[in-house]
C-alpha cells in the first residue's frame, strides 16, 4: 500500500490558510534588516554544564550543599554593632582617651628627625593614622561579617545591572563566527552566516538547522562543497526543512535550541529539593525525553497546557531544525498547537481532513501488520501481566491478511476485514477461489486453518470483528482506505523530520479513539525499531493514554531508548492502567511527573518507585531541672514567677533515619496548585531526584 511519506511536505498542511506573523514573535526571531544584537546576545549567553533538568541558558551554578547562612536580622544587626564598636574605639584613640600608646611606633621612627613640623613628618604621621584606622576597620569588618553582607545584599544588585556576557573578542571564541566551519576550510560560508547573524536575518531555528546540517557534513552524510554552496547562495535560509518553514507561527514557551531545551517552569525554593536545584529553571530536551515521560494528574491540573503543549512545540522546532520527528496524538480541540505548526494533520472522522491514517502502518508484511493491528484491537483485553501477549489474535489476523494481500496486492479495508473476521461465506469463498490454482499452497493452508477454527470455543475472531465494527461506522466511512483513493499517513515517515498531529474523535467514539491511540503507539514502537537513520530523535506525544497501556505497549516503551526515541504519556489517574502494569509502566519511563491533585493511591505508587533516602532527624527533649540547695530552689522559684515556666534543660539528639523522598500523603495533599513533583533520568544514565516544580514560573 502506498502511503504519503512526507519526504517533501511543501503545501501539505491540512488547513492551508494564510499565516499571520502578528502573533507574539518568538525570541530571538527578528524581521530581516533589523540589527541582530538580540540574536547575538542570545547565542553568546553562557550555558554551563548542569545537572539533568536544569535550564542551562544563563544558569549560574550553585553549590551542592546549602551553606549555613546567618539569619538576616542577626547579620545586619551584628554588622551595625561592629561598625559602632569600631567607630567608638577610633574616637577614643584619636581623642587621646586611651592614651598615646598607639603613636609610640611613629615616635620611635621619627625621633631622629630634626624638624618636628616638617612636611615629611606630617605625611608620615597621616599615613600611620590611616594604617591604624584601616586595621580597626578590617578587624571590625571581619567581626561583623561585612563580606557576607556584601555578597548577600549588594553584589546581586550590581550583577543585575551588568550584561550577562561580554562578546567574545576572537572568532575562535564566538559561536556567531562559526569557528568549526573556518577550521574545516569553509571560511566563505562562515563569513556569510556571520554577516546574516549580525544583520538580524538569522533566527534560533536557522542556527540549529545549519548546525545540524554541519554535523551531517562532519559525519560524511553530506558533501562539504554542497553544504558551502547552499550557504553561500541562501545564507541563513540554507538547508531548509522540506516544508520551507523557518519558524513556528507562534510560541507559548521559552526555548533554547542551542542546548535543545524547553523551559517548563521553575524548581521551587523548598527544603525538600536539593539545594543545587532550588530556584533554577526546569528545562527538558531530547536527552531526557529519550527515556520517556509519564505525567499523571487530574483534569484541570495543567497536563496539556503546561506540559504537553510546550513539549510538542519544542519537538516541532527540533523538527524544523532537522533534529527530530514528532507525532502528537490527542482529542480534537485539545489545544495541541495550531494546524499550520504541523506538516501533516490527520483529523479522523472529519470529512474535510486532507490526510488519512494508514491502518497497517505502511508495511507490506502480513505478519507485522497483524501484530500491530492485534495490539490496537484487543491489546487491552490481554492478560494484564507483564509476560502476557496477544499472539492468538495476531495469528487469526495473519491467516486472513496474508491470503488477501496475495490476491489483491493490498490489505483489506475496514468493511472487508470485518466480513472476513465474521466468517462470511461469500468473502472467504471468493478469497479461496482466487487462491486456488495460484500455486500458493501455504496461504491456502492458512485459510483452511482459519475456516476450521471458526465457531470453536476460544476462537477470538468474533471479538476482533466486534472491535473492527467500531471503526466500520458512517463517521469513518472515508477513512482507513486501502484502495489508493486517499492520502494515508504512515509512521514509516519517521526517517524524516516530520511534524504530525493526529486528532482523535473523542465525542461519541471513545472506544474507537482508544483503539486508534493504541494503534498509533504500536506503529510508532514498531517503526522506530527499523529506522535507517537513528540520529534523528523520534518522539510520540500522547495526550491522555487512558486504555492505551498494555503489556506489549510497556515492552515497546522500554525499547524506545535504544532507538533514539521516546514517548510522552499523560493520565488522569493510574487507575486507568491495570494494577499489574502500573509498576512496569513507572519502571519503563525514566521521567515521572505527579501533578497537583493526585489521589493518595496514585501517590503511593509514585512513593514506592521513588524509594527512600537517608536524612538527618533531630529529637529535642526538655528535662526539668531540680534544685538541691535552698538557694537554688529560691532562684528557680523566682525564675518560675518571671517566665511562667519551670526551669528546664534542652537535650538535642541527632540521628540518621531512612524516610520516603515523597510520601503518598505529601503528594496527595502537599503539592500546591500549578505545581508538580518530577523525577528525571537522562539517556546517559544521570538521575535527578523528585523535584517540586512550579509549572507556572
């Protein structure tokens, strides 16, 4: 079956309407001809290496352990008292109230001078006075911790007024001069790109896209002469995405395409967060999404608006830069971005949809098509234990798909597949007649086996037919076509930097939508495993994975990491996942997010997977002091009258205890609205502990 591979996606938008650039322009996108200082400032900003999840753009690293800070009131009052003490000592010395002993060194050094009021003696005396005053100032400054006052209250205000980073002075230090191209001998191309950057004609997507193309030159996939010629001819517009687009029509989140991150919020300044993370931005990129992300939160907690939409937007930008392929799946009208931000928009159930969905994933292998289709149709009915599968359903479908494709050179449409599964004598008879005499005895034996199993106990063809009947509805009459009359999209196109959005018909067809979501997930995991170019990151964003998690889906998610791919799944509650699969699902995803409002039962699952840590516990005990002597009893009585309390002695016991990082109760009742608790794992194996994050910051 021929599917639209989107190798050249020009003019393939589902709704080809004129694009408006009046939306808020994403920084640092600037109209041509404008000074490129904003772009250069963005490009030259520091991006130090940081722990997983830290927003690297302009990040200032913090120490791993929190320093013991003196309370502000105590620090300022101590500094003031130290100043007053120093001023008092100086006044007493200068006015002679403490004697003249501090002048003895001066007198000893100038005793031999003949003129007591000479100019040199006056200068020397003033210098000695300044030395003594400076010594007093340094002493009281150290006593009053003036250095700490400067670091905490003065230096931060001075840093805000200073620019983030001075422009590099040499081309070898300036990323806007493209030093890698110069070192490889492509100086003319580097000069052209540097000129476009200075003139404001280059955007962040342009920089990322050309850098990606240069990686292809270095790896040998592209020719240096071809690359240089394209740059000299088109400048910042060289090596365009097949759609011809250089940016998205609008952005809702902050993106940094140099580090590849999108900012989702700010890590809360909370004692439960590691000190190095407190107050830093939260940034996610392909290095973290490559281990897959699971976000759980009730309706209205911000899953779509604060997590899914920014991630989908970031992946679309990566696709424009030639770095990624993204498939976004959600209900129609879910707010997953405008249609013109995608190359392909499949609106299942909408008669005006330009694209169709390939039911068989673009494969020509009946066994592969049967396995994927069986997962979509009855994957949720399989035994929900990790070791189970749906091989019986796969066998039934393969017994029908193989003979049908051999006869018709295509797979059956939905109505034809339903008739075959129902065991319609006319459909099976016509298929047998076409096979007889063709010499394909193995396919005839497959068909014979299928006919023998019809109606026997344990035959799953009836269940499969009932599930296919959900797609054989008037609303889907123009979809899942296999005759070549539509433009079916196939996930085999993930070898290209394609941007795809699939709208599911949630209203009135909830069960069909869940089947289609399982179909897309199964096709995605099967396609990324056989890609030729795995340097392209592939990601599936599935908004609302209710009914999608099956044993085979969990196994597929576990395999994504090795294929440079990942998945983003959201759930309203873990109750939408069979109990035996909750642990394997949480184990298969490296990034786990619990949003505000999760139930204590969901919190318990997260608490178990996040485990425990050793922490320091302080036990404070107040013990009453008993006086033995009459004088002591009198003093205690007086103290009791003044304070109203009996005299006590306080004992502090410090011990190491093992406690849950986040308990189920804290996750259910201690996460503020608009916040989430998120743990991260990178594809390199680096971990970030559960972090309390403000998704609105």
